[in-house]
């Protein structure tokens, strides 16, 4: 597996976690609000980290192609 596919999977997972947390809060706004906010903050951080991995993988592939050009 390469870094881009791993990051894409992590990105999809984090986005799903965020959506599920938001849905739980919409269904029961006052039930466990603090834990749901923490879950969304963690999911947001995971999205940011996976995007950074995707950018780095893209930069590395570009640099590799530049070496062979």
C-alpha cells in the first residue's frame, strides 16, 4: 500500500466519524454533548493530518518525476 491510499482511507474514516457524531448530536442535542464535541475535534485533526500526508505524497511523487525528467 502506498501513503496516498492509506491517507485517503484515513480521510474517509475521519469524515465518517465526524458525520456520525454530528448526527448523534442532532438526534439528541443534550446527551453527551461534551464527548461528541471531543469526537468532532479529533476527527477534524485526523482530516487535517491525512490531508497533509496526501500533499506530502503528491510533492514526493512530483519530485521523483522531476528527477527523471
